[in-house]
C-alpha cells in the first residue's frame, strides 16, 4: 500500500502541469486598435456588402513580449461549428503580421478571428487573443474611420 501511494500522486500531478500553460483573452472592439489590430479593405467597393476582402494585421509581439504564431479564423453557421482555419498566408512587415481574408457574407454566418502568441521562457506557453466577429470588427472600424483601403 505504501509503494502505490507515491505513484498515484505522481499520476494526479502530471495532468495538471499542462493545464496552466496557455491562456485565452477576449479583446473588446473598443480596445482592438490599442492592441495593435489593423484592418484594411481590399477589392472592388461594390462587392463589400456581400463579401469580406480584408487584410487583417496584428502586432508581431504582444505586451507580454510573446511572438505571434498564428492568426486563426473560426466559422459558424446558425450557431453550428463549420470550420477552424489557421491563416497560413501571413505576410510580414516591420511591426506586423497580416493575413488576407476573402469570404462571403451570409445570414447566420459568423467568422470569429483571433491570434495565438507563443511565449518562450515564460509561465504561459501561449496566449490566444479573441478579437470577436469579423463583421462586427469591420462595422466598428468603418464607423470609427479606422478601416483603411488598399
């Protein structure tokens, strides 16, 4: 009985070590520009009511000195999960990483966007920042004169 107790404790401790290694933070619309999110409209103006054609940019490094590793997009239709994509067509500038998003707009279709940052030599291995619904972001940036055009 005494020999089994330490093995049991070891088994219980191991699963909990990885659970505190990542964090999820939601960034409200009003704080996106402060975080460093930039959105640029691309393509033909007449198509904007029916589709996204956006360049979505995030800073290379967050306030925790963690480096961006992925821009991620989750797609839902009428509340049902459709897909989760890692946007691999990222381009790099001196301060930002950007990804080009082209998608149709449709009733009940929700695109949730966020970015994952890797934190080396820190308590957390990664942080995922959720920026929210892409349509709401586009509306917010347009209404506040923050949506640039390319």
